[in-house]
């Protein structure tokens, strides 16, 4: 016997309303570039990983142009352990000797990058993986760090000198989703490891992207060290103040500085969002409230 399935019209109408709420944002961001720095827990937890890939694929299909920049910290650390290579840090920066650089390049480009590309392709996106060596996408020079007023050598760590964004434009116009590993090259063809947040900021700047989104493992920037209160919007002066008094510290510094650079170079909004929230990218772009901290001009 054939039983009719009960349809709940209210539930369906709710779904329609959600789609309609997204309409003005879809119109506003059609054809616009969004650079997404993918890292943290969203990169490690399989369920979150899948949701990020769904979000990015959806963005592409509804007319935005996502570009992904990824880190690969945990993968690099475990590979170095496997090869018995010790890691030294100066000023919180990993000292990258030639051996470490080889492993970092192998892991970032050969493993992490291709895993992301493969996941996006599985979801129906057309992803293509690159690093800064490809088409000289990211040109850089050796970066030094200051210790007691003297420059200290931290090995193959790069400071970006230029981004050749043309290669990204070609791919995006052909409907590809570029996935970029944060390795640069100098004029001599040496490879350098570069902070992924810095790369994301530089690419967003070069393309004058609509948005730069930095996935993190925190809810957003806090008002003070003891406060649980999140700052939803912040500007340059407030950021520099928070760095001075140590509220913004460690790995958060390159995020906000890369974000400030991007804003000064024509990017409309930089969003520091909580990558531990499923579908955080969609929530940030397509809802009225958004999640996390927005760096404003």
C-alpha cells in the first residue's frame, strides 16, 4: 500500500526564507574575489574539513571567486619528527635550514595542498593546486628577525617582494578554485617558507579582493586578556593598541598585520572567523550578523 509522506510546509518555508535572506549578499558579491586562509582546527577535524570544502564549492557555484591559502603546521612538525630533524624557534619563528625547507616544501606542496585540491574536486569544485614557485606567483627575499637589535638568520624564511596575480586571474576566469601553498621563490630559484596569513594578506591585496577571511581557533579578538567579550569590529589604531598591551600576541600578530595591509591595499573587509563553527564561511558571508571580528578601514 502506498503511504503519503507528511510534508511540513512550515519547515520548507523556513528553508526558502534562509535562501532569500542570502539573495542580497549573492547579488552584492557576484563576481567578487574572496581569499580564504585555511588553517587551524578546520584543517584537522574531518567533519569541519568537509564543511569548509562544501562552503568553498558553494561560493564558486553561486558566482563568487574563492582563492584558498593554506598552512600546514601539524603535517610539517610530524614529518620533521619522522626524519629526526630538530626544530629551533627564534622569536616564535621556525628556523628553517635547507633540510627543514625540503621537508616543508614536500609536505606543504605534495601532501597538504593536494589533499585540499582532492577534497574540493570530490565536492564538485574544479580546484587546482599551486605554490609560490609556480609561475613565480610569490617572489620573495630572505627575511631576518631582530634579536637584541641585530638581525638574526632564521634560514629559508621569506619576506614577500611581489605577487604575480595574473596566474590567479587566469585560473579564476576559467572557473578554477586556486589552492595556494605558502612557499615563495627568489630570483635564484631558492624556495622559502612564508607565514600563510601573510601570504593570504598579500594575495588579497594584489587582487584587491572583496574579502579576506582568516580561519582561526578562537571566537574573535577579545577586548582584553581577562575579558570574554569579543570585538566585532576593529580598526588600525585599536589593533596597534592591543598589540602594544599584549592582548593580540603570538600567531595572531601576523593575522592582524596581514589584514591591515590588505585593508590599506583596497580589500573591503578582513574577517577573523572561528573555524571551529561548522559552515563558518557561509555564516560570515551570507547572514546579517556574521561571526568573528571584522577589521574595517
